[in-house]
C-alpha cells in the first residue's frame, strides 16, 4: 500500500511539474510541433507537416522545429536536409530547443529514447509514426524484418511515446497494408512513409479527440525488430532455402564490404559472401542465361553479378575462375572459388591472407 501511494505521489508531482513547464495547452489547431527524425521515412512526415503550415483558412501547423542526430555523412541525414530546404530551425540531439514552447512532439525513425521530463514538456505528449502493425515488429528495423520474414501484411501505427521503452505506448490510429509480392524493403519504406504521413495529419486535425480514444497494445503477437548487423546480412548457404536467401536480398539490399566499416550503397542490391573451401558442384554456370547458380539448402540461387576485387558479370566470373582452362592452368586452388557461409572472426589486418570476399546479385534460379 505504501509503495502504491508513493508511486502515485511521484506520478502526480511529475505531471504537475510538466504542466508548470508547458503552460496551458491549446484546445485546437494550429499546433506548435517539435519533430524528431533522421531518415527518408521520417522526412516524408516532415514534408507533410511543412505542407500543413501553408496559408489557409484553418491552418493545422503554426510553428515547426526539428531535432535530428549529428552526422558525419557527406550527404547529411535526409531529415536535416529536408529541414534545411524548408528553412526550419534545427537542433542536434541532445539539444531539443526551447523548453515548453510546443503543443505536441512527433517522432519518426529517431532511434533515441526521450526522457520523461522531455515528454512532459508537451501538453499533448509525443506521437510516434511507426512503420509496423504494432505490437508486431517493435524496434528500430520493422520494415526490414517484415520483408525478411516474408510478412504478407504490415502497416503503420500512430502511438503515444512512453519513457524508458520503445514502441510500447497506447495506439492512437492504425492501418494495415498488404505487402506486394517481391517487394523490397526500400520500396515498402516509400509506401509506408506516405501512409504514415497521411495518418499523422489525420490525427493532428482532431488531436484532443484522437487522444481520448487511444487503446493499449495487446500482449499477444509481440515481436521485435532489432538493428540489422553484418551477421544478419551474411547468407548461410547450408541452412537457408532459395526463398529465404531471396528475401534476405530484398530486405537488406546493401551490406558492409569486407575490411571496411562503410556501408555499400548500390542499386544492384549486392550481398557479401566468402570464397574459401572447395568448388565441388556448389556453383555452376548456366550459359544460355549467363547466370551462376549457387547451391543452397533445398535448391539453387541464380547470381548475375559478382564483386571479387572488382565487379564481374557471371560470364566474366566463370571465364576467370570456373572455366576448365582456368582450373587446369591456374595456380589458384579450386577451393578459393567456392561460395559458402561467411565465418565472422576477429583477425588483425596484417594477418589476413587469400582473395578476400565476393559479393553478388541474386535472382530466382
């Protein structure tokens, strides 16, 4: 009993402190919005908010400022570039700008937990535009995991942010979306970003009423979408079927080069593989379609492009490494040309030997 009373007192004190900081809330638009985001998915919502500031009889947004993450990328983060284009005041996290001067916060693909004190600065709290049908795929990479696991249905959820944990707050609005066949994660991101932006504007048009009709997330069906790592992007030839490998290609699309910490951004959707072990019959060349076919669990996968020191077509790779003349005359061991599961080990650069790795573009075989 004493513990419950103490907890209730603390919550009441926190609410009173937040009310004192933020002042009396507005009862209707136009709203003062502080936006938190980083990537292309978030930038679509920011564009929708900016469009809602345009002069009209009943404007929806009065003031709009942006919080994003510092970045050393030459091209900059999409949200920061978008804010610069619209000449919006921008703050680099953890700087969040002036305290208590906004009605509502909006988060989309931000990747940082907001403190309770920060959330309490907003009379209407903080809304999160999350690209999944919660509670499925809580976490930082919901779109990738939806494609990776072959989901046929996904969606977008507008929810309220709670402190200390990601994606657990009450649901304000949800819409389902049927995932198109063969859809890549990047293609799905574009679709869901537009859906999420439209849903966000719909919620803001009647914000007080929307917040009265929230519902808690169900306890059943919770799944997590952790951040994508190098290990996730590596194909396990002996364990994965052709369908699983092709889903991996559509989900990841780009992965880390060997001996590098930079992401390979390539429209051809390349993957990292190793080139150790014996050839056997693990990789063959289909001449009429100019395609390499690589053995995996329960089938084969077609490969059109290989990167081994440089980009090679399947025909070039066959002529240079698999052709009978090469096998008879080259000093390179046949084992250096087998596609197999990459073994991730920690090795000093001075100790690395051999041909390194290969990368490829896949298709159905």
